[in-house]
C-alpha cells in the first residue's frame, strides 16, 4: 500500500470486497423510477429515490456491521487507526453519491416522457432526496460509534437495524417539525441535510477517538 495515500488504499480494499454488491443495488431503483415515470405510478415515484439513495450505503454498512471487515488486517498495515475509521465514513458517503446519476436519469425521463419542467420535477423530488440523504448520514453517525461499543460488539445486527430505525425516526421528526413550522420545501431538506451532516462529522471524530483505544 502506498503510505502517502493510506485512506485511498483502504478504500480500494473495501470496494474491492463489496463493489459488486454496491453496483448491483443500483439498477432496481433505476428501473422502478423509469416505470413510475412512464406509467405515472405515484407509489413507484415515491419509492425509487428511497431505494436509490439508501441501497448502496446500506450495503456498505451491512458489510461492515459497525466495524471494518478488514480490521485485523488493517491494523497490521502501515496506516493509522484514525485513517481506518475515516474510511468507514468515506465509503458510505461515496456509496450515497452513486444515487445522483440514477436520480438524474429518472428525472430526465420525466422531462422527456411527460414534458415536466425542471422546476416541477425539482419541487416534487427535492424534499424526498434531502430527507433520504439525511437518513443515510444520520444512520451512519449512529451506527459506527455504537458498533464499537460493548453493546455493538455483543449484537451487531440489532445495533445496525436499531440505528436505521432511529435515523428514520429523527429525520422524519425533523421533516414533520419543519412542515409544522411552515419552513419552505427548498429550505427544509437543506436544513435536514445540514443537521445530519453535523452529526455525521461529530460521529466521525468520536469513532476516530474510539479506534485509538479499542483492542482488536
């Protein structure tokens, strides 16, 4: 591994291990979105951004289950423990970005098939996209510190699913609270993503600190 790029090397290892599963998580939401656009099925149009944004990151999180798959090997590499922790978060973040071309293709299909304007497409989907990204960031922020805790070491699967449910509850609560306060449909998703991004960064530093103390 190139010592000058330890995080890049760790990410290469991670995506070599799970890359196939991540890529296989993308075609289904793309198909669902296009079918929803062509036949104007509201349920499918609501389902596709949820699947597009969450499928790939959740594959990454399920694979690691709160701790890195390569932990015992990584610790023997010429890398710092904090770099291993940072890789966990970067993997999830990059996986979430893979949804952008999927969403873009479906929105473009909406423009071509139904003649929807960009403003109409954006107003209808921006809130959902912001909420879904907030959920991914927040579930990541909850999962990894808990995954390294005694609770997580005893029952990884419970912590994983618990972090998802808690993130859904919190992000959904922020969404409904924002609607109750009449925050605009443009500002509210940005606000949710901003709050969840802060939690994501704070969690990263907590996990980095925990990695320096944990005994693999």
